[in-house]
C-alpha cells in the first residue's frame, strides 16, 4: 500500500467489490419482483385507472432502478479512486448527474400523473 490514505488495500477492495456485486444481485431480484407486481396491477376490471396506475408504477420502478444502478456504479468508481482529487471529481459528477436525473424524473412523473388525472376526469361515454 502506498502512503496515499485513499487507496484501498487489495483485500479490502476485493471485499468491497464482492459486497457491491451482492447488493447489485439483491437489487436486481427486488426489481424483478416489483416489476412482476406492477404488471399484475392495472388493466382487467379497473380499465383506464388501472392502466394509469400500472404506468405510474412502472415509471417509478424504472426510476428507482436507474437511481440505484447509478449509485452502485458510483460506489464501484469510488473503490478504484486513486486520490482525493479523483474522489472529489467523482462525487461532483455523481451529484450533478443525479440532480439532472431527478429533475427529469420528476417532470416525467408529473406529466404521467397529470395525464392520468385528466383521463380519469373525462366523462364516461
């Protein structure tokens, strides 16, 4: 190990990578189950409101998946950071990307919910 306090020893890095891989696999299982549950929601006898709920749920799950994957990628990058400057650069890039993603997701979800509310308010023929 060099004198740099930010460089992880090989054993610690390997342990962190194993933990990240386990977290990634656990999350993928969770997302798979959530997607199945969301697919079962909606449609059927619920008609348009059920489809809207299904669409909103699917978007929420997709956003959660994207955000967690971004976090896991960020953690992976931090494990391999060589110095404080790289840690700070990675952190800045991650925070900026997440802020953009969250703004986009909020806008998209707002549009989806608004469409669902407008569809629900339409008079039944």
